[in-house]
């Protein structure tokens, strides 16, 4: 069983991690059509994701509204109600307005990632962000966005 640290049960990582080294997601869409945007949240091999993790998507077609998602995947056997391993990419379904102009639109993913070291029992919380692009009016190969979470900066130092 994992031990929790601190009053709220989590050691907080204070630094904001930008997934700049990971490739940005790219999703192609057509005006007036629905589209699915995907983001993979990657944690180090020896960690599992807590289902409390919540990642929001900000996009230009609904200003001020963030659509949030939490991870799903293979339940981690020692605590299947709270942790997942082999997390599936998060998915958001968007409707591209018929009036959308052709071109690239920014996507911003951000949220709190809760993850735990399965060997040491240390649970961490980290604010994380990643970028993506919604390309309207062109067809091409979609690329799942990646949010790379690092545990090499414990407690934000």
C-alpha cells in the first residue's frame, strides 16, 4: 500500500512542468465537424497515476471553458480504486464551428497530476501543461499530444 505524505496526503511539487521536449499534439479537423483531441500523460516507469489527476483543455471555440478529463487505464492491483497503470490517452470531443476559418488554432492542456512511486510509496502532485494544435481545413496525420511528467524535481527544488 502506498504511504501518503503531509496533511492532505500528498507531497506537492511546486514547479510548473512544460512538456516542451515532448512533441506537440496535432489534430486535423474540418469546419462544421466534430473532432477528437487526444493527450497522453506519461509518468516515469516506476510510478502509477492516481484517478484524482485532472487535466483541462482550453481551446478557442469555447473561450473561458475548460473541459477536464481524468485518467483511465489498467487498475493497479494493490489499490485498483485509486490508481491506474498503462493509462490510456485522455480524449476530448470538440465541435468545430461551420464558420471556423482555415488555419491552426492553439490547444492548451493543463492541470494537476497525482502520481505515486510503487516501490517507495511516495505520492506527488505536480502542476503540468502541454500545447497542441488544431489544424482546421486540412487533412493529414494526427499526432497524439504528450504531457511528460518528471519526478526528478521533488518538492519543486
